[in-house]
C-alpha cells in the first residue's frame, strides 16, 4: 500500500479507489470475513489518512 500512495492520495478519488482495491485484496488473502471487508477498508484508509496528516505536520 505504501508504494501506491502518491502525494495527493487523500484528495484524488482515483488513487483512493486503487488503495481500496489493494486493501480488499489483502483482507481476502488473509481470510477476512467478506461481510466485514467494507468496514475494515474504511477503517484502514481512515488510519492511513491520520498517519499521513501526522507525518506532514512534523
């Protein structure tokens, strides 16, 4: 996921969509329940946004 995050990934929807696909694929690979993938994907992307925000402020 880190390699696919561009500088403007928090703004551009196309980049966010690509990251969502990567997260969903990873969840599926590790046997995460399909009915919980949507929520887990949201949480992972929100965490990534918060980490990115924190890193840019320093």
